[in-house]
C-alpha cells in the first residue's frame, strides 16, 4: 500500500501532466525512509522505496524532456494528528503540526524543491550520513594505500572508485 498507490497514481496522472507540460507529484514518505527504524522494518523499507521511486521518476521525467512536471518527497517525523496518542517522538524531535507541515509542502511545490524534511533533526540526517560515508572512505583508503591527507579536494572526495 505505501508504495503501490504511488505506482497507480503515477500511471494514471503523469501522462496527462506530460501532455500538458505541467504538473507536480507529491509523495509522502517518512523520516523512516531515510534511515532504518528498529521494530518498523517493513514500514521503513516501503518508505525507502517511495523515496527511490520519486527520485527515479524525477530523473526519468527530466530525461524525457518533461521539465514542467515536478516531484516533491515529504519526509516528516512524528505528526501530531492524534492517531498515536501514546507515542513519543525521539529526543530533540518535536511533534509536527499538520497545518504548518502542509504550508511547508505547498511552499516546496511552488519552489519546485525535491524534498521537505521536517523537523531539523531529519534535515541533518543526510548531511551526517554523507559525512560518515566520506570518513569511512578515508579510513578504507588509508588502510589500503596509507594515510590520506585531511581535506582532499571535492573532486577527490567524490571519486569513490579507483585510485
């Protein structure tokens, strides 16, 4: 359900958006789609899949020349809807207010932004993950080739394969 509904909606509406040369698809994933969540493996996996589908669809639309059709992926943490009254968000992660989140989604669509990540802790996750990946790469390269000097150029930092 978390993923299949997006397939069906895309199949139903994207061709018309392409024909008109405009449109926008908003896919609501979750912060759980950006990282694994203990006890929620299936949910987290489907939200990862929604993100992958939306990113891939965006690239396919660009490749097809349908630049007027946009996508926005929404990755919120806990939304205060009353659906889970006994739940508590993680430390430093406040409940999101539905109206405030809706305003951010509309602003993102108008600005043609790919992501809405809320709250701040969710925004920091990709940056922290990227920094950890670069650090791990540096450690692996150091083990293989001797020490890597600190602060390599961006070009070198983004070269993941080969010397």
